[in-house]
């Protein structure tokens, strides 16, 4: 059976759902002073994963991070814990896209995920010189302009 992942993701995103994007294993090199994953490592992870998501959604490699809203760290991440990152489209503007991001700790034994970090990020489409340019009408037509997440 063939599954069209992108088509299923489009439906989920238009329904206001978050979609799975990437995973990371917390390693010793990721730890801060108190034995938890360093907050800067988490922010770097979600910025990288979400920027790739923005590029894929907007069909362009030229998306830049404009804003990371309040980052809320709900619980610590320990060595060996798997972190799964989920993204959802909150709004598509003329030149920008607002994305809700959640990082969840995943327990392989119970298959339970618990929220460890969340934020909203805004990315802007740019040209070769770094100037903001419109997101194509094709993309804006494919996704709802605003979704309640």
C-alpha cells in the first residue's frame, strides 16, 4: 500500500493539527550544569527543524527566522531521552509563516509523549539579497490562511 505522506500532512495541517517532523536523542554533550539538556541546545534544535518545515511548506530554500516567541520549558530532558519535534501552521501571511512548535519527550517503554518545550516561530521568505518577498499564491491556496492551534 502506498501512502502519500505529504498529502496526509496537508490535511492534518489544515485541520489545525501538529505533524511529526524530527527526533533527537539527548546525549551527554547536550547537558548543562544541572544534568539537563541545555536550553540553548533545545532552541537550536527547534529552530533547525522548524526552518526546514517552513522551507518545505513554502516550497523554497529561502526562509529565515524572524521571531521566536516566548519559549516555555515545561520539564527537563535527561541523557538518553528521545525528543520528538512537531510543527503546525498557525498563519500564512503575505511574506511570512507562523508556526507552532512542540518538543515532546518520548518514553520508548510506555510510548507516552510529554511536552518538554513549546513556542511559536515566524519565518519570512527572502530573495537573493535578503529582502522579504511574497509566498506564492499556490502555497497560500493550498493551506488555510489561519488555523486555530
